[in-house]
């Protein structure tokens, strides 16, 4: 599951949600699907947090990553 892209994980999560909403799968299978969905949610959340951290940083001329601040851009 770790090697799935964010988009692939989200697509798989959507598929599982539709299967669970349909209500036509057995309870044991539904529990397995729910567990898989929770792992996908965690993975997506971690990837979003990583992306947020990257977006909140800017690359200075010397290559050093620093926290983004509007005040830094008004110079």
C-alpha cells in the first residue's frame, strides 16, 4: 500500500466506500474492506501532510529550504 500514489490510494478508497455503501458484501469481508480503507486514509493523510510541508517551504537562492512567510516576499 505504501507504493501507491496519492491518486491511486484515493481511487482505491473510493471503490471500497462504494462497495461498503452497496451493502451486498458479507460482514467479514466488510470488516476487511473497512480495515483496508482505514490504512488508505492514513496513507493519504500522511501524503497530504508531506505535500503541505513542501508547499509551505520555499527555495532560497542558496538552495536552503525555509518556512514560507508572506513578510519574506514583500522585500
